């Protein structure tokens, strides 16, 4: 009887099919723009114009646009700068954020409420563009990659998110480690962080994407063209006309070049995301409800 009841309850109804259809349409509307850009970048320009720029599948397979983009002057240097900023910046972000979150997660810490108030004020208000620039200039960081990393080492919202996750870990684990003579740094590295892979992966994705898409701060703090990031170079490629683009041969049509530049900037993050998706969902859900 129980088995029949469970089987009856698990049978999908009309409402379930409606929800599945809605989710399917939502996935299609979300995924199709990305696929359309991919199809345009691989197709012949005549087919793109004939279909009004909307393709359901690649009408041909041409890599001319990608080869042309790769020959663009400054692109490889921009990739190197962006990869360095993303890897080193994300590592620094995670180190400082985890240290701050661990301190704020200790409930009996003297002055903890005052520290949290300072963090909340920093999240709601900032010094403004000009004071921030003056501080970075006084530290001699202008025209260096560190101007894109060190002043933004901690995101206050992500700090609170990690703190909430740390608070969800039983305090008895910390007390047991202290009794065994473990230092606070040892508790963080040996106990807290190994149990916090979901939130670490979530923050790594947030920080990594922010560094990969670095654009505004490059315009403000970087004047050296050799330190341009990928997004700045790709924007120049996307807005330039064919006559302004550099190449060793006759370039492909500008629309396919623009589609290829978008794919070049997007694919690395798209490739990394599936490996972090499981931890990303778990980290956001748990870190947002525990506190």
C-alpha cells in the first residue's frame, strides 16, 4: 500500500508539465543568444545577412574570424595580463576574505559587533572615485597591475557570505582543535576551509569573473597600452571598423569578427563554470540562509 501511494504521488501531473515547459522555454531564451553568436562566428556572412543575423545552426564552418582575431596586435599581451590578474587577484581575494570571515565568525570575539558595523558601512558607502584614485596614486600603484588587484582585495558582500557559511560549522570543532593545541590559523586552514569548499568555489567564481571582465578600473588606473586587459582590447576590436583592424590579409566581414571577439572573451569562463557549478549552487544557498 505504501509503495502504491509513493508511486501515485511521484506521477507527474499537468502542473508539472507546465513547469517543465516553462523552464525549458526559459533555458532556450537564455542559451540561444550565446549559441547564435557562436553560429554567426562560424558561418558565412552571406548566410548571416540572408537570415537577418538569426541562425538556428551554423550554415558553414569557417575559422577565418577567429584566426583574424588571434592575429590582432596586443591580443596575446592582453590575455597574459588578464590571466595574471584573474589568477593572482582571485587568490589574494580568497586569502583576505577567508581571514576576515573567520575572524567575524567567532561569536565571542571582543569588538565583533563593531567590526561588523564597519564592514556594513563599507558595503553601503565608499570613498568615491577621486579619493580612491588619490589613495592608489599615493601608493604608487597607478600604471601597474596591482592597481587592479590590491585596492579591491575584499568584497564586503562576499565577506559576509563566507562569514555566514563559517558560522554554520559547529563550534565544537573549533573548541576541540583549541584543546589539542591548534592555533587559530591552523583551525582555519586544517578544519574550516576543508569543510567550506562550496563557499570557497562560489567566491572563486565571483572574484574570477570580476577580474576576467575588468574594464572600468583599467580605464581609470592604467595608461600603459601594454597593460590593457582582454575586455579593453576586445572592445576596441568590436567597435573598430574593418579599416582600423590590424591583420596580415584581407579580413573577414566585420559582423563575424565581432561575434568571434565575443566568443573569445566568453569561452574561458563558460568552460570553467561547469566544474564549479555544484559547489556554486550549494555555497550560495547555504551561505545565504545561515547567520
